């Protein structure tokens, strides 16, 4: 008869050791001792049947047959059983809690630094806007200038009321008859006045370096009126080419303007080499030594046209300049053979080109008509004086009056226009400028 199954003792409910479910499974197995037939069988010497016991019950409890370091069940049972840990402890900790403390400190510093940088840049933008408004009001500008404040951090500069460097670009500055296309300056050692950062009332610029540009586009629009174009002629010269209406005729004009500095705040031009071309017939040069001379094309036409040649030789002063003596003048005018001999000379055309007709047209106005020039045109040309023409092409300008020391230097002519270096020191703006004017 099969003996009853032994049930292991249950732990007290108050015990803190968790119940081992494997012990319940082991209790359901048959007792090992009952396989041998009870207590009587255990008293017999087990040595003859040792191999049988080995086959039935396996190796001794203390033996580790496989050499894997496995312990017997009873040794394992002596230890308190605990449920396996499947990572619940690791998952229970938050992701940020697992970050090292040093890394947390670095992240905090970076976040604070980012906020400070944003605040610093915002303060820079605010200060630039205020400076632009003050500068526009102070110089009475039509367009708002562009102000760029350098240096970091800006807030420490504001606390010290002193800026390291500020760049300023001012477009379209009125300067006498013309407009300066652009004024660029870099200011340093700027002392601020007012409660910062919201109430900047003024500033004093310690040092300033920059340049001004008088563009050819502005000169063409303001002086040329779309009829005269200004271009670079050399390092200190400007070439003006265009049309000038005179007595109903559009004459081609050409002149050179030499740039020079006047004092420390102005630029003036000397107009030289001005000439007015009357079609392909003649060239007029105004001035104290005004002249009207035939072109090569017109001189060759006089050489071929007998009527025009006789018209010139009929004036004694012109015949003398053409190499015909007074004694031979009548014979030259009567004889076509003699006239051909005079006009056929190799240097006759060159002599005609050197003739100045201005000094004879007053007494012989018909002479111009003979060579194809409208006499009324000459009347209009003689009324044009060099100062009047120079005034039309004058590139002079003066810097606007500002408090402090400002000077022009190193004037050069470039492809885009006339550029001059600018320097200054102790330049007040805002309330500082007002106090400067009261002194």
C-alpha cells in the first residue's frame, strides 16, 4: 500500500520570507525512502545493492558529477527564496535621476548661459534701434541710418557706460548741391549718457574713422539731368560727357573735372578741357581764350570746295594765317589755277584747322554760313562763359555741420564715384551735442 504523501509545514503568515513555490512541487513527488521497502530494508547492509541505489536515486548528494559547481537541493532549500528581479528596480528610477550630477551641472550652466546670451542680444538690438533714432534726429536725416554695436557681452559695456566699437552707415546725406550716396564710419571709445539701458540720452564718440562716397549715379541725376554722364578719368579727375542745348541745337559736350580738397570739410572741382562740338563742323572751347575751330572733316571740305576756300581767303587776316600774302590775295581769288595751287598744298588743311574764327565772326558773320555753321549758334556760344559752364558741372560739396572735429582726407576717384576718407574725434550726439552748442 502506497504511503500517504507528506505535506511540508507551512510558514507562519507573519513570516517575512516569501513562500517558495518549488517546495510545493517537490512535496508532490514520492518519498525517496519508500522505494527501498520501508525501515526494515534500511537496516540491511546496502553495499551489495549499492549499484542499484545509484541507478535509482542518482549519485550522492555531495558529489558534483558534471563538475559544474551545482549544489544539492537541500543546500539550496536552506537559503531563503526571493522572487527574481526582472529589471523593475532599474525601470523604477526616472531617466533624469540616472544622469550623473556633474552632467546635470553642465546642462544647468549651458541653459543659464543661453538665457544670458539671448538677453544680451536683445539688449543690443534695443540699443541699436535707439541709437539709430537719435542719430537720425541729430543730423536731420531723411533715411534712418544703420547702427551695429560690437563687443560681447554687451550688458557689461552698458553697465560701464562705455562701448568698445560701433559701426554706422548713413545713406543719402545732403551735402550742398549734391547728395552723398553713403557715409560709413567706425566709432570707438564711446561714452554714453543716461540711465541704461532704456534711456540713452546721448553719447560722445572718442575716435572715428570712415569714408564718404559721392556716386556718379547721383551726379548724373542731380547735375547731369540725364544729359551728362560722369565717369572716372584718373585718380583725381572725372570725365563729363553729354549734351548741352544752345540756340536750339544740342551740342556734344566734353569736360574734365579735377578734384581737390578745400579746407577740411569740402571738395571742389576745377573744370578744364571743356569743349562743345557743333556736329562734325567745328569745336568751340569757352573761356578767356575762347576758340572756334573747324574739324578735320570740315577743313578737308574747304580744301575741295572752292566757294568755301574763297570765303576764307577773302578775309585778309585769315588769308595771312593761311600763308597767302596780301599782294597775292587778289590774284588767288581771281585765278582758279592759283586757288588750286594754294588749296592743294599738303599743309593747307592743317592751317585751316588751326584758324580761330571767333575773332572774325563779329565783323564777318556771313563767314560761318559759308562753312555751314548757323550764325545764331555762335551768338549763343559767345554768351556762355566759362564760370557758367563750370557751375553746371561743379562737383563741389561740403560736409554737413556737426559738433566736434570732423575732417576729410585722401580724396580719390574710383569707378563708382568720388571717395574721401573721414576722421573725427570727440563727437557729441543727443544731449551731449546740445550742451556742446550752448558753450
